């Protein structure tokens, strides 16, 4: 499934994303889930870096645009939390592993498990089938399903290179 069909490619061009069910093997998914469990178990986030993630644009601007922790996360592995998981002193109100919204943005660069999946031959073949001539992984995230522990999905974004690749096609 490394190559996209014409209908998949068209869907990607129309929507800007494409869900590829079964693209990653069960073994790859388990390896990433286990690795995330290890990363979460070792999580040590300073009090001033407890950043709550929001999809509400106004809340996001207020909370994240003033946070160096968020703004400088592009080349690091950082934790972003659900709203309402901390008390006023920064203590967890829920188990830490259930408090995380996402981990990003450079798992592909700093973690060997995520690096091996991200740079695998099938991901490279997928990028080529999309018409990308020199793809670059801009960021990687592990996004947690709300209310669950370590059950998430991995999202690899090639967004900043797509415009260049698209204009060459």
C-alpha cells in the first residue's frame, strides 16, 4: 500500500489529508504504543511548561503563543495536556498518562522507534507516490484519544514541503 491510487491522490489533493487504514503494521503500532508508554513513564515537565492544548483558536493564541515551551517545540519532544488536568499548583488531577493531549513535535528526529517508522522504505515510497521529490518530515505527533491511556494515533505531517512538490508536478 505504499503507492497511492489515482482516487486516493485526488482525495488527498482535495482534502489536504488522507487516512490510510492499515498502512502501519500491527507490530509497528504496538512498538510505537509501547515506546510512548516508556516516554510517558519518564515524563518530567517543569511546572512552568505545563501547557494545555486547545483547538479553540482564541484559547490557543492566549495560552500557546505566550509559551516558549510551545513555540520552541518544533525540534523537541514535548508534552501538551488536556484542559483541566492540573490544580492551581500544577499537580495532576488525573493520572499523568490520562492527562496528555499529544506529544510532539520531533519524535521522528529524536526517538529511534519513531525514526525507524517515519523513515521506513514504505513511507518513502508513499511520499514518492504523492509526487514529493525531496520530502522532509516537518513534525511528528502522537495524538491521544480523549479519555484513554496510551491509545492514540500517530500523525506524520509533510505539510511544508507539499506546496513545493505540488508546484513541480
